C-alpha cells in the first residue's frame, strides 16, 4: 500500500462497497433497484460520507475498507459518497462534517430512510 501525501485527494476503494454520487444516490439508497448490476434486497445500507481532502477521512479509510470487506451480508450493503463533489446529497441529509457514517433502513417497498 502506498501512503497518501497531503496534496493527494483521498479515493476510497470500491472493492467491497458502492460509490454513491448525486446522480445515483436516489436510485441506490431510496429504491435499491440495482447495485453492481444485481438486484439487491438488503435491509440496511451503511454509508460513509467523506471528503477527498479530509485528514480524519484519510485515517479512517483503511478501517472502512477492512470493515466493508470483512462484513459481507445479504442484509447489509456498504456505500460511500465523496461530499465535495456531491453537494446535493450532503445538503439534503444535513451532513456538516466528515467523516460521517449513516445507516439507512428499508421501509417496506418505499425504499430506505435514515436511522
């Protein structure tokens, strides 16, 4: 593994989690129609809101990757959203600091709501 310098932007691995954006957030979180071209019927989505330039996010990134890769479960999907590039979702959910973790729970067939 290479270490990041302060000048580099943090990129969270998508090896075991789904990358969210303003464009796909509603589809994945609120409807959970498809993830990685598979229909997923999960009960929970655990989201990491992070900033590419956040020092605390840099320290948390390896922990997040270990967690997402070690806790595979059909009832839980891991996802992450970079906040600087996705201000629509950040504003809609009132995320003011990063890293922020949010757990979304399926509410019947209506999609997901934050816990």
